[in-house]
C-alpha cells in the first residue's frame, strides 16, 4: 500500500538540484532535467533544465535552453527561455535572447537582441497595408466614413 519509491516526474528544487560552485570551471555540454545553480564558470551548452540560477560569481558562455532563468552573474551567448527570464540588478547579459516573459531589474546590463517567443508566428501590425485596413472599414457601414457620406449626398442630389 505504501511505497518508498518517489514519483520521478515531480521535481522539487531540493530533490534534483545541480550546483556548480564558485571556483569550479566546466567545459562541455550539459543535458539535464533538474534545476541548476551556477556560481562557477561554464563554457558550453546547457539544455532542458527547468530553472537556471546564475549567481553573482557565476558565468555561462555558450547556449542555454531552459524553462525559467534568474541571472545575477554574467551570460554570453544564446539564451532561450520558454518561461520567464529575470536579470537581477547585478546581471550582465550579451548575445541573442528568446524569452516567453522578461522582467529586468533596474541596474542590469542587457546588451542583447531580444525577441519574445511566438513573435515569429504573429504578423507585425506595421506590415499590414493601409489599403486592406481602409477596405475593411469601407465594408463596414461606418457613420463617419467620408466616402459613404459623399455617395449618400450625391444620391440624394440626383433624386
């Protein structure tokens, strides 16, 4: 009835947390499903962790793909965060960033090209032509449409 086995699908920060301590330097790619806290230096790619925290002394150079990220240290490279990216006041970010949500604290250095996730799929309102907008307004009988008023005036004068 009772089992000592825990459900591996639920992840708690304390149960599956990976920590790169200050003074540690890693080169290479990391693939993980757990949480990450980086206070050391990583040169390489990190993919699939649910949350990454880069401490004040932490630095990542490379590509980071994660769900959420809190950055207090330095990041250089490509950053892909599906959830929320939170650069703290001591953060220094350079490179290319794709985020779901962005919450930048005052004082953070954010020298990156940034795009919101899903923006590639949506059409840019600046790209729509004025003619199509005018046509859609004309198709509606709008009381302030000048062309319709002129046509009505001409029609009433002819009768």
